[in-house]
C-alpha cells in the first residue's frame, strides 16, 4: 500500500470496505486485494471506529516544543470544545466525538501530533474513560444482572455475529465544566471504542433521536445498542424512529435495575 499514490490507496481501502459489506471474509478480501489479512482487518476496524475519514491517509502532523503534550491553557480549550460542540460544528469530519476526532482537533488547533494512547489518558483525566460494560455488569451482585448475562446476552452476541452487527452499550453520566453541569451520552463497543456527545438539560426524545442518528452515521455495520429502560428510551417518537431505521440500529433494553 505504501508504494501506491494516495488516490490508489484510497481506492484500495474503498474496495476493502465494499467487499466486507458484501459479506466477504477477511481472508477472501486479502486474496482479492493483495493485502494482508491484518491490513484488511485494520482498514475495517478504522472505518468502524471513525467512518469515511478512515479511507484517507492519516494526516501528517507535527509536534511543537511541548513534545506532543498540552499545556494547561490548551487543555482548557480542548475540554471546552469537546464538551461544548459536536465535531462537525468545528469543521471536523465526525458526527460524534471519538479519540480520532480529538487527535485531529488538537492537530488542527495547536499543530501537535498526539498518539492515541496519550489522548486516551487526557480523556480519562477529564472523566471520559470508556467503561468496560461486560466486566462491570458481571461484578454486580443482583440476581437480574447474573440471569441476564447468563441467559440473554449470549443469544444477543451470537445473533450479532450472524448479522455481522456491532454490539454497543450506552453509558450516560454527568460532568462539571466551568461551574455548569453537562450530561454525556456515550456508546462503547466490547473493544472499548467510544463515541460521545454532551448536552445541557434533560435527555428527551428529540435529543436522543439526534444522538442515535449521529451514531449510525459513523458505522458501516448494524448496531445493536444495549441500554437501561428509561422512559425516554421507550418514548413513542423514539420507538417510531427505531422502526424506520431497523436495518441500521436495534435497541435491546436491559432488565430493570441492571447497571452497566
């Protein structure tokens, strides 16, 4: 791939995604494209994580005298932006925040090329650590939690494999920023890849639909979304929207009192 010009590399990645969407295995795609199975898997994984931008070459950023780290003022700017805006409103090609979106934001604003691991450390410091839903749920002592994990979840996981769907778990929390309280809606898959956005006020049907619409924009596969059965999740408008988009997203409600 590295010996190819940028346009040819992009075309090869598009070919990989198209073949995968048609149901080809990683091995078959590798044989048809001349790539390694690892290379094919990495392309599909990046597209799942960040969407269409993964088809382009990664931007070549530069590090400043900070050695790839942010100073206090820069941290404040980044936090204010990721908690106050969605990436597309900052001219970034992402509907929701991801580590890749934050990396691009930092590179665009400050000319600092930052690693995935370093950004993850900053996000964790700011309260955005991806939860480990299966591990956390398995530690709950409630009978309903154990029963659901043992009796229901294996069937969901098996169906996801058959449908080539991606299981995501919803995590909703609150963060304080400059004296104000914001809510954060995030989805995380079983590999710890997280998409999130923040909002002010209570979550209503309109906000939830907007968030779900943004989530399906960045996925090339159907999403099986697991969440707690709150009233807003069962609102008529939300149910109707899910029916209209059943090929792209399906919601599975946890039993009452099961926490992830």
